[in-house]
């Protein structure tokens, strides 16, 4: 396969940043006006940025946050945040956001693992406090769920 000319690579990176910025603008307008169509336009622009520069972690991150927060598509958010962590393993906020998406999907144990790792790597005090609260809630939820399953299983066996 032929390697693209350096000039083309540079141009593709510049265009990727343009589409990322335009996607952020669509997301902003979507949030301001509660407009799903703007959010969908943002997804398209973030996707175009990724097509132009497949190693552009910021575009994956922005699209992943948009997926779980505004569009409630946890599966795609998890996929994007996982890609961010492949490209930038120290990006702690990707762990936090992937944990939130996993929580939406009901993958509580994996969300707990991501939050625990975030607390090791994350430096932002606001998000650390939020992660600690989410972690405590998830642990409590898992204990209650397991207790309910155990009691339901025991009742079923005694019938």
C-alpha cells in the first residue's frame, strides 16, 4: 500500500481538526436547543474527523461523550472510550466516561473497575469526587443486586 505524501497527511490532520471543531459546535447547539438533529450532525462531523485522522483521540473522546450523555448509546460510547484509551492510555477522563456508559448498560462490575482505575490516574478533584460517589453507589447496587439474586435463588429452590 502506498504511503500518503506528508503534505496530504498534514492536510488531513488540519481537516480533521476542522470537523472536530464543527462537531463540537453542533453538539453545543444541540445542548442549547435540546435538538437531537444537531447531535446527529455532531456525530457525523466527529466521525468524519476520525476518518481523516484515525489516531485523533480527541474526536473519539468527543463522540463517545456525546453518545452516552446526549444520545444514550452506551455501546458506541464504550467502543469510542476504549479506542481513546488505546491511543492515549493515560487519558483518565476516558475511563470515567466509559464507566458512566457501562453503568447505563448495566455492566456494573466493569464500571466499578473503570472508576477504580480512574481514581488511581485521575487528577481533577471535581471528577475524582464524582467518581468516588459513583463508585460507592455502584458498589451498594451490586451488593443489593447480589443479595436479591441469592434470596430469589433460595426461594426458587425451596419451592
